[in-house]
């Protein structure tokens, strides 16, 4: 990536030579050009929110920025990209969305996230640190910036306008208004689960901002909850746990089970733990942010439950699902099972059969299918 501060070599995480998706886009480049052309003073505390693969903080490393991200994968990509650029440890501060933000922000750069709720939560968390002199610039692709996006900046930061589009990217300029009366942060959000979904019926879900289907139970998960395997697995993984409702349902049905909740989103794992605690489950649970089942001992798991994503930000890809499936096969003991819920059109049964040598349809409807694959000896 060519920037006003020189060229930087960037990769996503985990690195895969077959992955042809770039670790930056036109909105990153547009923001960096603007900062250089307008000679924006990058002094004081520079905070970069939502930097997807570390492109922004790697380019701006000499200014000692602070990155705030919800993504474990983005943070690991940032570490690798900074190291590749020769940036020493500690030059850039890496925070997650669950960490306490800086007390003062002099330059706030926001890569607009896919989730409007996550943007709302982060702006509300950072607003007390913003002052009248803070430079606030957002960036995103045109298709990612909507009227609702601009209204959030205006409601939480102050008067807001946008730039002309360049290469299908756009900038957002917001002028901090210290007298602005900001709304209370509505996150996390709680709601009761419906009846008829097994052990989790009527229970409470807790969603932090940015977690999939934050205000209702999504139809895919609802279908899986109706077709969970019978209790009896000693160690169960809720892989890509989101708000943790699937793993919590397992623990409610079988308090003897040890459940591991895993997701690459810090917001998701916080939601899963909050959901689990809110329902007073008497079982044993572990909550882990990471890259799938990396770090889980081979052959140590009896059952993996998975609703894999098929998007990486705006790109449609099955790379994440494939990593989840291969990680599950490694972690499962012989005879252990992987249960997957997915849209029929995704064809996960083909991938599972290729990987495990078997794939069985447990349940299906016109839109979704629950698949079961067994780790053979």
C-alpha cells in the first residue's frame, strides 16, 4: 500500500497465500491522503477505531497512535504488519473494545464498521475524551456510509458533513460540540428467548454492541437450538459463539458438560459470558477470544457446535468456515462430532465430507440445514 509516509506491506491474519483479499481498501488510502494533503496535526493522542487489518496505524506508526478494535484477527494482523514495517513494540498501543479508552483524544480516526450499533457504542465511549479542538474524521466505502451513520456522528460528536466520493470511498468530518447533550449508552441489550427452543426457552440473552442479531434470536440459531444433540458430551465447544446462546443451552441441558465459548470478537465473548452468567448456569465454562480452535489441544473435545460466518467485512468468503472445520477436526477426539448450521446454498456438506469423510443431515427446512460430521479413528 502506497501512503504519503511511504510504502507498507500489509497482510491479513492468519496469512494464507491463497487469500487474494487485500489488507486495505480505498477508504484507508483516502483517509491517509486527506491527513497528509490537509496537513492535519497528528499530535497529542491519536486514536484509530475499527482499523480492520492495521493499515492505518501501520502507516501512522511514527505518530504513536492507539488502535481500538473488536477483532482478535485484526489485532494480530496489526502486530504482524507493524513488525514487518520495523515498528518497535510499544510504539502503537493496541486496545480492544472492552478496554478503557484514553482519557483524552486529540485526533479521532474512525473506520466505519459494518455494525451501526458498534459505531454508536464506540462513539459514546469515546465522546467524553473528545474536546473542542479534537479532529474527527471517519472513512468508509460509499456503500458503508448511510444517513444513519452521519446522524450518529452528529448526535454524539457534533455537526457532520461528508466529502466527495473518490474510488467509491468517502470521508466523514465531524466537529466536536462540547455542549452537546448525548444520549445514554443503550448497550448491552437484553431480551428474553422465545419458547419452543429446548433448554434455552424463556431464558435471557445479553448482547454487547456489534454482535450478530443484537435485538432478536436469528432464525438459523433458533433452528439449531431445536435440533441440538442429546446431552452426554463431556467437553463441548461453542465455536464462533456470538452471544453464547447455543453453548448456554447445552450447559442448561447438561450441567455436567464443560463448555468452551470461542469467538474472534471481544464483544461476542463478553456477550457470551454475560448471557451465561445471567442465566445462573451451574456448569463449568471457559470464555476465550481467539482464532477459532487454535490453542485447543488436539483430540481434547467431544462436540463442536458451529454457525460459521460467510462474510469477512464486505467480502463473501468460505475461508473462515474452512478454518473452523479444519480446526474442529484437529480438536475432536476420535468419535467426536462437529454439528454445523448453515444456509442450504452454502454447500457445507461437500466441505465436511471432503474433510471428515462423512456428512449427515440431522435436520433441514427450505432455508437451513443442520449437518453432523464425525471424526473417525
